[in-house]
C-alpha cells in the first residue's frame, strides 16, 4: 500500500483551469471505478494551493490512475500552471479518526 500527499501552488490566473482538469480526473474516476484507490483533492484557504491525498493498494492501481486520459491531461503541463511545483511525499499515518485510510 502506498500513501502519498502532493502539494503545489498554482498561478492565480490558472486556478480555474487547474480545477477543471481536476474535476475531469474525478469524472473519469467515477466512470472507471478503480478498485483499491482512495483519492481526494482539496484547495487551501489561500485559493492557490492544492493538496492531493492518495492511497494506492498496489502498483497496478497507481498505473490505472496515471493512465486515465484526464489524469494525463492534468499532469501534462502542470509545471506551466504552477508558482510552486508539485512536491510528492510518501506519508505514514500516525493517527486518524473516520478518515479515508481508516479501513486499512
């Protein structure tokens, strides 16, 4: 099982575009119903910082996510949309209450 957190800051004039890309990813995820994937995206109060939290049960799940056409489109030019490039961190859960990872 892999748990990751991705954090990045979008240029103010690219926020709506980034949100649309993210929404398209979720649309395809809901259509495809990838088993073994838990995934959420939040926008912080500053309005330009995004955080993605993902749990992949195995490498195949990760490949399924990254092979989605909408995910490819989202990641394709992300560096051009960013003021602060994505920082990907593997995470370990110290404590949790009724959160997305509580079942594993």
